[in-house]
């Protein structure tokens, strides 16, 4: 057991980390944090905490912490679907606008660039998209809080593992063979400028046409995520694009963005102007809660589903969606019905629509995780579960499933934490209440299931 003085120092360090760099350290690292801090402190935790308190983020103790807390693993054209959309829609949209304006310039920001694969991938995509590149003023700013990663990015030398999802001739076309790997060719390297930046405190002052900020928001506390979302909005020109990670969605002031949902990926375009009061009222009138008959039909579909009347549920849901196409919960429930018929592709399409309407719909993220499990994509399933809990921390089903993943990994502490979270949700509900529209389990039966899982750990 950790003694009281040490526990106080760990708590102090947690608060400092959340204040200075925004990472929701308790949620992300939990019981691992004391070991991480003690390793960096080398037996003198009090001195480490004092140094963290007075030193800037580029100082050695903070940088050691960054290396321990941040995941630097990446590769070229990571998540190819993003770059397909970049080449097929976003870049043509921006390039067309600039040509019409007679202003051949683009400013792009890769926020949280790690060792540089992402900004260099963007530079290559631009090189391949602009036949008259020499006439353009292209500025790609790549930032990260990890100085060691930035140094590697500036050097631009990569081993074969960084090219595991590229074409066979990609390395020869854009890299030179050097001692230690492959170095990015000078004409691509010259397109990217690297800067040490803490996203919460000293963001670039320029306005951008495109911002990549993938897999950053999901690790932040809610107040820090809100601050960063505001900063990302301010950093973009009107009409500019924001690209987030697959497991992320904007949570604040979403009326200022147009969201495009493609295969579960998140793309946001900053609106050219604020919505008028009339437009806002029209949007509010389209919310399902304003139509009681729709809610009745939706609830009838839920009841049919819980009684294993799948065909009746599907008919009711199609009726609801014929009357209101943007009823996100109905799309999610229909996706569940389709998944039960093994029509996984159709189910994914309905979830795309649901999350396009409401990116914070936790049930949709949870069901996405179920589909990924069916497709044997455990990594994507875990991301989707984290998204569900990011949107709704007390989502009992997502917490239970994520706890099961942790238990399978042998991470008992995290498994217990998630299962106890799920148990608390179930206990707070009336015993006969359903834990979700997507489950026929009552709160009482679900709580019993969780209790048995917790008990099983005693004998593991």
C-alpha cells in the first residue's frame, strides 16, 4: 500500500499534469501512474514534483514524463481512409477555392505530430495533388510537446516499419537510403516546419486551412478538451477543415461546425458564418423530442426488439426514419437489428448516419465496438468503447466490455475499475429497468452479472 506522503505527492503530480498538459491522467493511467513517476524520480519523488512545479514543459523532467505518457508509435499514411478522403474531397475543395480567389497558398497544421510521419504524409499528398506546386506557397506546421520526437521528425530518417502500409515503390520515390534507414527527400522535408508546442498554452498564431489533430482530445480532461476545441476553431479560416481521430468527436459548440461522417471517420468544416436565429430554430424543430408520435413508434420498436420480434422492430424503425431521416437513435437501433442479421456493412452505414447527426451518441459508439468485435478488429473495438465512455462516462455496457478487455489482458486493476463503474450505474437504476435500448437485460440481472465477474477475479 502507498504511504500517505507518497500518495499526496502522486496526487500533486496528477494535478500538475492535468493543469499543464491536459492529460486526464487518472482516467488514462490509473494505477500505473505511481510506477511511472517513481521510475522517473529515481527514488526522489519529492524533488521530481518540485521540479515539475517550477520548470517549463521543455525542461528535462517534463520531457521524461512526456516520453513515458505519450504514444509515439505511428507510420506513413496511418489510417489510409483519412488520406483517401483528403485527396478525394478536402484538398480538391481547398485547392479549388484558392484557385478561384487567385490566392495560391495553403496553411496546414499537424497538431501532435510525434515523429513526423503525419505531416510528411500530408506534404506528399499535396505534392501528388498539385501539378503546379512550384507556384504555390505551402506552409505545413507540425507541432508536438515531445522534443525528442520532434528532433527525430526534423532528421526525417525512418526504418522499414514506418512504411508498413505504403506501396512497394513509395520509399524509393520519396526517400533516400541512408545509414540507419530511409531519409525523406529534401523537396518534401522543405515543405514542413517543426515547432515545440504545448497545445494548451502556446499554439501557433497563424490561421490555417486544414488542421489534423488526431487522437489528442480523447486523452484530455473535459475542461482542457473544451479549451482546445475553442482554440482549434479559432485557428481555422472560415471554411477550413478539422480532422480528428476515429474515436473522437467534438463535444462543445458543435453548431459552429459542419460534420462529415465517412466510414466512422470524423471531419469537421468551420462554418462560413454563424447560424441565424431562424436557422437555429428550424434545427431545433427537427429534434426527435419535438415529435411525440415518433418517440412512441421508436419505443414500440425497442419493445419489439426486446421481445425478439426483429422484423416488427425493423418495420417500425423504417417508418420512423421515413418521417425523420436524422433520428440518430433510430438509426442506431436499426443498425443493431441489421447486425443481428449479420448485415454488418449496412449496420456500419446506419451508425455513420447516427454519429453524423449526434457524434456524442454513446450507444452508437458502443454498437460500433460490437461490430468491430464481430470483424475481429479488437483494437478498433477498444477505441470505440473509449469513445462511448468519452461521450457518456456512465455507459454501463461499454464500461463492462472494456473491463472484460482489461481482464483478458491481465490488467486486473483497470478491469475492476470499469466493472465497478458499470455496477454503480446498474444499482442506481430501478431493478426492472433496461440498462440500454440495445440490451434486454434489466438493471438487476446486469448488476448480478457484473458482481459475478468481480467475484471471479478472487479465484483467477
